[in-house]
């Protein structure tokens, strides 16, 4: 369902069907960048890549990488010619690369060009240019790269250096993007690079690099996760069909859990255990969800998720240790909290303030407008159900806010919703409105 204007979204009579969501953009970014740094020809298969993944492709081309793409319906096959040799890691740049709205592209590429050739400049749109980049600049500077920012933000100007210094990094924020940037830089460091983060973060970088022959290890102890990378190293070429994006699937997982008449099957979804915490939270709230693993791609498990509606959900309380593994799903989970019995609370999620929008403020405003009871906290929310209302939602051009508001409308958490920018979902999920129609949603 292509949305040309802002339609009024109303409760769906039922949610039934089978869909395959777009490929996981977190994995896709890393696959493309690692393929570019590797040897020989790599093949990266994608389903309905969103604008963020396309930004990575364009950025890599601007930095000297040959990428040939073949499109067949919803499937894209990218042939990436790696810049490396059998004994040396590839060297990106020089060049100027536009990362669009993709923070992951910019942060990971900063790590990749830290050992690149000459000067590389990473730019982005207005939203990305307002997001913090000091957290990647500081560790990369310590490793020997020269990095310039403007008032702690993009554009990110990097003058690469090789070899880089192998150091120990103690991060105060659990960020898979920062960890990934340091890991990519560590490939060209002489010795053991160590990255320690609080709690548990996504391990896509570790799985991807391990599949390409890198000596990389990960361990969790005393509340921190530590990753070690042995460099310098080269990267083998890869062949991967990127699994479906769990964060995209989460829109339908939450919708199915909330709807009174729902039976949804999501196929080919990535089931990386560092990404699926939403399933545990929803089950704890009372949702009926079944998962079946069916294979792996480059170390990433994938399978199907069955969601059945008709359950009454109960409130839940989440703290800092809980939120890191489901940071992208928190706007959707806030909608579930607005449908649950009792008062739910989320704390320790201040990272949401510096995403594509201030997601704490944006969701507090949206949920209040649709009739929920919301108290905005410095690092989260306190939420309970209210009386559904009609509302026009300001998405702030944020795909996560738009999808969360749509789910609220289709499941009756709102009486109806109008989105000011329905097309922003294409950042991560270009077929969102079409898939809604496949599941029986008419508006």
C-alpha cells in the first residue's frame, strides 16, 4: 500500500498472513563494509533494502569500491570487489561519502577509513549531522587516526594511518556501532585490540569477522562484554543472503501480540540472540509467540516467528540492563505498554534521545495524543492504558516513530492516527505499507 498522502489509519478487523521482512540492515551494513575490505569477490544478497543500506552502498562506491548490483523483484544481489589482497587488508578512500540518514554507516565507515588511504570525509543529512560522533572519534584518535569534527558532529574528516595502535578500550555506553567501528579499525592494528562495554550489545561484527577468518573472541563477565581482535589481518571473501531484519519484524510481532484476532507468520527472520530480547519481554507480558530456528548465514541464525493475538498483556518494568538489547524496539514496546494492565516503566534508555529523533520525547507526545497515560522521564517513560483517541502524529521523519504509531492505530490502542510523514518508513522498511495490505489492513 503506497501512501501518497497522510491516510487515516484505523483498527484492523484482523491481522492474518505470512510475510518476509526486508534484510537486516545492521548485518547488511557490516557485510558490505567487510566485503569491501576483504579479498576477491563477495556476494551479498538482500531483500528489499531500505534507504540506510543503499546509503552504505553509495558511500562505499564513493570511497573506491566496485559494487555491481542485480535486482530481481524484491531481491538484490550485490557483487563487491574487495580492495584487499591475500596478505593485506583493503584500504578505503580517499573520497567524500554521503551516509544519508544512516548513523550505522557513518560510525562503521569511520572505523574502516581509520586505516584507509589519504583523507576521507563522511557526511550526512541534517538529522545525522546532529547526532554525536565524539564517541567514535576519541577511540580512533587514540589508535592513531587523525579525525576532525565540527562541534562534535559530522562531517567526519578522517586521515587514515596504518598500522594503528592495538589498545584496550573501556566504553561507558553499550553501543554496537562504536564497538563495530573499533573492531574494524583493529583489523589494521598491530596486536590485540580489546573493547569492553557495559551489559550485552549486538554481536554482528564479531560473527561477520569470524566468518571471514579473523581471530576475534567475545566474553561476558561481571556485567560487561569484552571483545578482542587480533591484527593485522586480512579478510576472506563471503557469500551471504542477509536474514530478515528483526527490528522490522518487531512491528508485526507487537501488532500480532496486541490484536484480538491475529495469526501472523514471519519467515526468514534473523534470530541473533543479542537482538531478540523483545520476544522475552512480550512473553513475560503474556503474549503468545513461537520461534523456530531454520539455519544460519555467516554465523547469523535465522528462522520463523509465529504470533497469535487475543491475549491480555500485563505491565512490565525495564531497567538499564534490559534496554540495550532492544533499543530499536522500545518505541514499539511503548505501544504494547499503552495496551497493558497496570503501569509499565522503562529506565536507562537515554540513548533514545540521540537517535534519528529524540524518541523518548517523540513517543511520549504520540502516546499522550492517542489517549495513553504517559510520564516522560529523563531516561525513559512511565506508561499505562487510557482511552483511545484520534490523533495526528508528528513522526520527526523517524521510521521507528511512524511504524509504532501505525501499530497503535491498527491494534486499537488509538482510535485513529494520521501520520505527517508516512513515507519515512522507507529508511528501514520500504515495503511496510505493502506488507500491511498483505496482512489484511485496509487503512
